[in-house]
């Protein structure tokens, strides 16, 4: 099915980023997977702009790009780097990009990309389930800790000897 997947330098899952609450791929990573230049990918996207609504693809802001640049080694824009802010593609945008590129490699890799997004979703779902179970366990332990504290306090009260009133010996004066 996927003969050339060994040529991919990094797994697709490691290229997926979380931006604006979405899982996305940078245009350069998508172009590398589809074996086209970033310029060719972006040209096809611009020519088919109606196929790429905001929930399929968006351009990074200057701040987002700067933050990514500090995390990922990229060339400096003033020295032969990119002139425009990069596009990022959601799962649906990556599939749509394969359809506008219309090459066998793009179609083959789109299946690969979709499977990577599915695996990532499964990992995130299992982490959410695990987090929910940990929260439930923590809640139960807190309620049990409170119950144990109440039981220990009751036992301590029962262990204290009762306070006996010792009658006073002597006379009381009537004047007081």
C-alpha cells in the first residue's frame, strides 16, 4: 500500500501541532510529505481558495510564526527565508490539498496523514479518559479522607475520660 513511507524523515504525528485549539500541519511539512515544493502547494491552494475555508487552512499570525520559529529551527526571513507567513492545514485541509495537487504521491500520502490524525485523536481520547479516572479517584480519596478524619475524631472523643464534677465540700455563704 504505502511503499515509500520509509523515506519520511520524521513521523507525521511528530509534525502535527496544536494551534488555535486545532491540530494542524505546517505547509512545509505537508509539501514534504506530498513531495512537492512549498511554492507549488501554496500556488495550488490559492488557485483553489474556495476549497479551503478557515476550518481547513489558515495563515499563521506574526506572533504564532515567531513562537514556532523559536521552537523549530527555521531560516531567518531576512536571509533567504520565507517572504510570507506560512499556511497551516487541518486534517480536512490536508486531504483537500492532496486532491488539488492531484498526484499519485499526494493521494497516497493523504491516507497516511489521515491515519496519523486518527492515531493522535485516539491517543488524546485515551489521555482524557485516564485524566477523568484520576480525577474521580482523587475525589473519592478526598471524601474517604474526610470520613476517616471524622472517625478518628470520634474515636479520640470517646477515648477521653469523662469530665466528672466533683462536689465541693464546705458551706456556702448566704450573702453571695
